[in-house]
């Protein structure tokens, strides 16, 4: 599934805010090694480098398109890699991931493995969207069910990418010296025509549209069904802007110092 940096960064500011909020909660001294897993275009990686200028900051991503933009912006090292099997050369002081780990399955094994990569006294810091019960995502599944494209879009349209906060608590509490998990529902204020569809086009719709490649009629039909439902669920406000409530899960797990 290819990523399109221009489509993703069309909403750069509201997408950056959760990363800033997560970064602000990390309490650490002077980390030597900082890794940004699923770094995308490097917008967040550069914030990490600015916060810890003494650190070696490395962004990892599996998309050559996103990495090309990241490298163009500089500010850190970038490497092609798959978060699913990536291993650090040495333990990491801050292992950070914003809006990326929900693309991987198997969180029950993944999160303890990630925490084990963190150095003593270091921090695993993660933000993942948990909006799959909201209309923006529920209506994707409805539109996927509504036509002959159904067999290509299921089960990807009904995948649950992120579990309840208690799932992550039970998993990490026995392994962490301290654990802070919270959720925030942002109220994104979007401008332009059809902005909710433009937003999901950059992320959650991507696997569905990839599954419809080579089936242009079905792609158009599915998108029309989705657009129609979204227009009803997210009407513009009197000022012409559209509100997109969006829930995200945050997690800070700290390893005991030696
Ligand atoms: C929604 S973007 C977030 C990018 C960045 N963290 C940010 O906050 O701007 C998700 C990123 O995860 C990357 N990604 C998805 N699956 C991946 C995998 N298995 N391994 C590495 N990167 C992956 C994508 O290429 C994409 O750049």
C-alpha cells in the first residue's frame, strides 16, 4: 500500500498536535538514542531532534515516498525499515511512535517487544488513533458492504486496529516501572469541500482504495457511497467549517533504571 506524502500532509497541523502533546509529557534527562518508528515525512522526527539536540535521532519508515520527503527536510537520520521486524543496534532511550503502530497487527506481542528495546530508565511513547467506532470509520465499513466491491474490502473495512486502553495496561503494567495511558478526543476544525473524506484519504481509506486498484468503477462507486454518508454525518457548521471529533490513545511506559 503506497503512501502519498502530499495527501497525508494536507492536514499537517491537526495531525501534528497529538505528537506535540505526547512529546510534552515525556520526562527524561538527556537521551543519547531516540527512534521515531513510522516517522513518515519526518515532521515529528524533527521535533524530537529539536527537543534533544545532543541525541542521535533516527526515523524508521517502510515507505520510500514518505522517507524521500523526510530526507529532504533533514534534521535527523532516516532509514527504510519495517516496524514489524525492526530491531535497534543498541537499546533506545526514547522509542517514540506517532500515528503508526495501528498499522501493525499482533499488539499483544508487539508492545512488550518494543518496551524490551528501551534502555533502563528510558521511555516508550506511543500515540495511535482509536477512532474506528466513530462515523468517519464506521461509514467506511457501511459503504464497503453496500456494493459488489464488498468481497474485496472485507475484512479490511472492519479491522479493529487499536484495542481498549485496559488491554495495553494489562500488557505493560507488569513490565514497566511506570505507565501512563490516556485518551483525548480532539475536535479538528477542517476547511474546504468534503474535508472528512480528504482526511481519511490520507490514512484509513488507503488500504481500501489499494484493494480496489484496477477496478475503477468499483472505486468510484465505493467512494460515492462513502461520501454520501459522510456528508450527512458531518454537515458544515454555519461558518462553512466542518468539525471532526477524533479519539486518540496515548501511552508512556518507562523502564526501571539500573
Ligand atoms: C499516518 S503516518 C504517520 C507519520 C508520522 N509518524 C507522523 O506523525 O507524521 C503512518 C506512517 O507509518 C508508516 N508505516 C506503516 N506501516 C509501517 C511498517 N510496517 N513499518 C514501517 N513504517 C510503517 C507509513 O509508511 C507512514 O509513513
